[in-house]
């Protein structure tokens, strides 16, 4: 059984379901049911007895634009593990772009960041290039950037704290830097943080990094390690959730039980089985079926 949950205005969903049903069935996609969920006035659940998830998802995308959604092979449940990207996912900024502004290099570095997030550039090479351009910048600029520029995405703290309250382990994993991720993780309530480390000497950035680099492979490996630690290596059915927006999040999104692309680049959105195109991060809670009375507000 395949299940799609879609969030939008009820009239928007109701107006499209009949045409969607007809086109799906003419394409050989059977529908078992389509109804608004009782616990959500803005959420429709569509079920199909077929097992072609790609065709089902393509049909959903074709008929239900302007929605937030999730396609799974079971009724969504509360995950045991939640792994999330930071920049443009848990916070509304790309930290390295904002930091670059203090060196007068924002436009140049932001262009490299955008191309890397679109999957047009090798992430590690792009990261080293951008960090290198920041050589000589005072570390005091990081504190100023944090205070003046970095803000959480709407719903970020509610999502993290709600999942924690319900027994889910939460990990922030970023291709960005611990100088930013540690305070952001603490602010939002994450249990752990994984990120890169900027090299500092005499109070200034050297333009280098310390230790291994957190790239797409490390993000996926972090997810798999957390699943194993939660009982996956003992044969338990550990359900995982991941959120991200860029190309370097794709392996992590694909490996998760629920991979949710948040206002994402096209490649990341296509790779995920969940997407938030219109709402904030509390849409993830809605798609999981967690009633608002259980949210940490």
C-alpha cells in the first residue's frame, strides 16, 4: 500500500482530486481511498494498493502543486531518529555567505554556495575554496554574524522539541561550521551536532579546516550510525527522518525512512519522498500525524 499525505487549503485539495483520480487510473495507478484526515483540517490522505512509488509520486506532483507532502509505503509514524541539515533548513541563512559579508566577499562566495547546493560543483572543493577566501578574517566576525544575521526557520524549535518530547533522538549535521552549529544546535534543542571546524590562529581564520570534512557521505553515514545505535544493528525496525535542502543532502534524504526536502533545490526535492514547498517546519509534524496539542510550543 502506498500512502500520500498532502497539506493545503481543503478547497485546493478537493478541487483537484477528481481530475487526479481519473488521470491516475487511466495511467494504471489504482486509488483505494482519498479523504481529509479527521485530525487535520488541511491534510488529505490518498492511498493506492499499487507498489510503483515513482509513478505514484509523479502523479501527485503533476496534480497537487502548491502542497506540502509525503509519500510512503505505510502509515507515517513518529521517527526514532531525526537528522537535519542546518543552513537554509533549520536556519534561514547560509552561514558562510553571511560571514563572507564581513570580508566584503558575500556576492562571490554566495555564488559558489548556490552552485554547490544545486549540485553543479563538487561540495568539498567548493567548501575549501570558500573557506580559503576568508583567510585573515577576525573570529570576532563570527560572533557578530551569529548575533546579527543568523535566525531559526519558522517552526524549527517546535519541530525539534516536539520530536524529542516524543522520544526521538535529534542530530544537527552540517557542511557548515561548529562555530555556528554548536550555538544553533543548543538554541533549537538538538541532542548532538556534527560539522566542520574552521582553523583559527592568533584570533583570525587561516583559510583552512581542521579534521575531516562533513560532506554528503558523512551526512548519510551519520544517519545510518544513529539508526544502528537506536537498534537497527540489532534487527529492530528503526524509523528515521531527515530534512535538507541542497544537493549534498541527497544521500541522507534517500537513506531516511522519511526524507523531507525543505523549500529545496530541484535535485534534492526530486530525491526526497517528502517535500515542504509552502509551509514552515511544523508541516513535518502535520505529515507525521502529530496533533497540535502534542506540539512543544
